[in-house]
C-alpha cells in the first residue's frame, strides 16, 4: 500500500494500521461470516443499518464561502 500510494516511508505505521483495519472489516468464513471487529469489541456491526433521515431538498447554501445543501427534516 505504501509503495503504491507514493507516500514516504515514515508513514509505515499509519499504513499498517489502515491495512489491519481493512483486514478486520469484512465478514470472515473462519468465524461463520461474522465481522472480526464486532466479535473483538463486543459491539454489533451497524454499517448496513439505515442511518439516513428523510428530508426534502430546499436548495443550496448561499452564505459566502460555504458549501452545502439546505434540507427540511420531514421526520420532525
């Protein structure tokens, strides 16, 4: 990963942490398709659960120098 990205060798520790995170993220056959990180931490993986709030698009922000959208929360 480090060589492919073209980053400096001094960033090897961060690259290693990222690689370990990516290895432990997907479900594994060895543990009946459970997510290793969820088993280790004891927390249920909710990455596939819905996290969005139903909103209506009103337009774009007009304040100078700020980007974003104006939304109306339909669930409140």
